């Protein structure tokens, strides 16, 4: 296998050494932090998209409203995104996620910006890379890592969006695969250390992403570590496409991910039983980055950093965690509290699973 310039065996080795020593801390919510800045349409458009066109691609109109298109800020407000990464790193995060949750051509089509998919992924990874490299330079004994995020898209390959046509699908496996391949290439070229297929509500979507990742690795002749993180959507304990945490793991185990985990939808207390399931059966690392509780009547999140950290510390004491962080509603204060709670905790030991002959 040829090692190409984009692939850093040294960083991968450093990541594996860190995982063996301690519970690693993932950053918190990007959207929550962006919302605090009260950005308007002009902030999202910047100068490049100010006149309703993409000035670097004059034929591409951007007539859709862009307010709320947080991934676009990697191009129009890179200072803001880099600053958020830096805040999480200062708070104690070992890994930061790229600002690319919606950076597939499928999700970007809602904003008329599907032509930017690869560019946004590369830009998002470069911003996170810069922040991590600066933090590592300040303390070389503690390397920091970039997680290249591949979000779930706004389509599902397993379910029909039309109750009157149960056999209809709004997206195909190959369409998902092509979109994920494009995004994957951008994340790799931008300097991601890890690729994470996250907030998986439909395992078929995740399989398309994993297939695309493997194609990218095969074409380049080297690999990066891969994480997969699903989301349990409600009290049923299942993903939107109907799988339990156990079924989810066995559906993606073939990809040999560096870590399997759960994020979003639920707060830590409600997520615990499902993380426990993964910790018992997965012969790889386990991650959890829950929300700061459940949303309140105003769509906000009320769980304090101290409360959330206390719950997650019990996860660690019970031997459930290798990586931990926060999702919706979490801030650098949450990550600082979580990092402090994990400081003297040992990482979950990977079980040895007997394989039937």
C-alpha cells in the first residue's frame, strides 16, 4: 500500500496511542455557537455571494436565502469558524469536527449551492486543520485531531417521504454514494485525520457513505480511520429506519470502523442504555456525544455543563467510553466540564470477541 501525501501515518499512530491511554474528548456543537453571533443574510453571503451569484462561478445563481446555511461560513466567515474550533480546543477538546454537516450536494441543493460540495468540505477541513495544528504546536505532547464530518443528508434511502406511496424513494443508493464520494475527497484533501459518518438515522444512507469512503481509499492507495455515529430518535430506542443500537452495529461492523457510537436526539441520561449496548458488543472503540438534554419549549437546551459532565463521568466509571463530547446545545463550557470529568478516568477496554468457525 502506497502512502500518499494526504495520509499521515504519524498522526494516525499518535491517535491510536492517545486512545490507548485515556478517554479522548470530542468538541461540542457548531450550530449552537454560530447562533450566538446573531448572523444575518449578509454575513452568510459575504462578498463572494453578495449579488445573487457566486463570483467565482459566475454562471451559478445563489438566489436562495442563505441565512442558516452554516457550512457556507467556512468560505464567507472563516475567521468565525476557526475561532469556534479554537474555543473548543482551549476548552480541552482532543478532536474537532469540521463544519461540514450539510456539505453534500444533496443537502446543499436546498440552498442552490450543490456546486460547492467539494470546496466546502475541503475548506472546512482546512480550517479545522489550522486550529488543530496551532493547538498542537502550543503543546506537542498533546496532539489534536480533525474529524471530517459526513452528515446524514436530508433524504432517506430506506423510507418513503410520501405516506401514499410507500414504495417511493426520494434518493437512491448510487446518488448517495456519488455525493458522499465527492464530500469525502474534499475532506481528505483539506487535511482530515479521521472521517466520521455521523447522526445516522438511516443505516442504508450510512452504508452508501461507507462504500464511498472505501472507494476513495482504494483510489488513493491508503486509508484514514473511520468513525460511525448513529442517532436514536426517540424513546423507542431505535433509529428512524427502525434499528436498535445492536442491529446498527452489526449492520456497519463490516467496515471495521475505528469507533462506533451515538450522538444527537437525546441527552446523556436517555442515551446511556444504548451506549451500554454498544460497549458490550462492539470490538472497537465506543463514542458518545449527546445533546445537552432534550430541547425545551423554545428549542433551546437547558442541561448545564456540570450536570452533563456528571452523567458522562458515570458512563466512564462504568467502562462505556473511549471518546466523548457534545452535540446540540453544548458549548465550550460543556466541553471544559466534560474534559475535566474525564481527566482521571480510564478508557473502556476493547473486548475480545470470539468468532465462530
